[in-house]
C-alpha cells in the first residue's frame, strides 16, 4: 500500500479511535488489547498507530522485560495483573502473559510443567478478566519468514532500529517452524468463546495495521457519543507574548 493511501485511511480511523476513547471514559469501560506475533511482525508500529492521537492520561503501553529474580518466584500472572486497566482506560500489551506459550517454550526458558500449567490456567485467568467486565481483544500478527528476514536485515542496517534486535531474536531466527508449532498449540488451548484470537496478515504492515484497527473498532460495542462542535469564545484585548525577565534562559535557535 502506498504511504499516502495508508495515511489517508489511518487519519479516518484515528477519528474513530478518539471517539472510542471518549466512549470508554464516559462509560467507565476497561479495554485490554494483546499484541502477539513473531519478532519483527509489527507490534510496536501498530501500537504507535493506535495511540498517536489518544489522550495519554487514559491509555498505557505495557512491554515488560525479563522477569526479575523476585518476579520469577511469584504467581506467573502476578506482574501482569498490576497493569490491568481501571475505569475508562486502555492497556496495550506489547507481548503479554503469552510469552510463556511462545518464546519461553521455544527457547527453553520455562519447564514443561510450567508450560502445561499455563495452557490449563490461561483460559481460566482470562475468563475471570472478562467476567469482571474487562473487554479483552487478542491479536496474532502473522508474517512469513522471508518477510521477517527482510525486516531483520533492514533493522540491522538502520542505527535507529538496530536496538530492536536482541540476542534472543537472533537465536530465534532458526526456529521459525518451532514458533509456528508453539503458536498452533497456544491457539488450540486459548482460543475460547470468551476470549477468542484474531489473526491478521502483517506481510504488508500498512494493510495489517489498518485491518487490525478496523476489526478492533468493529468488535467493540456501539461507541457513538453525541459530539458538538467546539466554538472558542473570542479573546478580549491584545494577544500576549511569551516574555521572560531573564533572556539567558532561552535555548539558542539553531533551526
């Protein structure tokens, strides 16, 4: 998709996203969106596209690092529960508790018993969230290995993106099929009526973002609120100028 076409579609969706957030705030609803998928699938870019125009006070992006020694002794879901939303909030998980079904399983970071327990407990954990009124949406961003490799190569060359490639990412490159098998087992155990999975083709990232956002908006309940045009009252007197007694405080203009 050409960038100008993508930008046009995204700007229209952004208006609906802002309306959606107003609806959440007004009604006190809570929304959790889980983004999972292979490395370089496009999770971070999609989250940025969704959140660009949202009120920062009412959404949070959660991207947790490796568990600390203390966290590794806790109930597995404990460090995720503390990030769940309050009334009127959106929480966007850039990877989530599903780490256990993906990278931890494939890379050997958890035991077989921990893995089996996760597959059994996860639907119950999510059922509790949904029963409490949280709207839970789960997305798997699908990308072919050839496309994934091209994105890795681009990141390796770009100093602004190089930081995105971790040692685990490099080690996982040879495990594309292993990740696919782990994904299939995960979906079989956790694709439930109360918390279904939605798979989005992300071989074209721009189309993938638009399709995901459109689906997300269409999946939510009726979120229309009456919107009145905002008319600013006319100011009285002359316009003010930003002046400071100490001129030395100003940053030097170089552009």
